[in-house]
C-alpha cells in the first residue's frame, strides 16, 4: 500500500473512530431516511450535541446528507456500509468464539 493510500485509510479510520460515528452510519444502513429524533433513538445514548457533531462531520465527509424526509446516507456512505456488512458476519463468529473461551 502506498503512503497516499495509507493516509487515506488513516483519514477514514480517524473519522469513523469518533465516538458514535459508526453507530450513526450503522443506524442508517437500511437506506431509509431518519429524522434527528429517530436517529438519536436508533443510536441510543447519544446526546443531541454529539449527534449534531457527528452529522456535521459525516456530511462534510460526503457520507450523509439531509433531505426532506430526514438524514440518510449518500452513495459513498452506502458503499462504505456495503463494505462494512462483512463486519456483522465476523462479529457473530467472534462473539461465539469468545463465549467458547470462557
């Protein structure tokens, strides 16, 4: 991987490592827009200020947008979520393996 590619991955991971960032995106994975309140409920435990900050960051990054029906993911956001779908399958296997260790 080139240093330019490493920098791009690092920049994306930095954005996604922000508290609740992944949860905000994940809450929109079904493709249906959500109002601010519904998105807050879907994420759970997030304060309005933090949600506003994450929405702003995700919009600036081109991963989310706001339309007449509420907040949703852009084509880039949908592409990222598609690529993260394998995470769900991995998480299921990982949890099972962790339980076996105990």
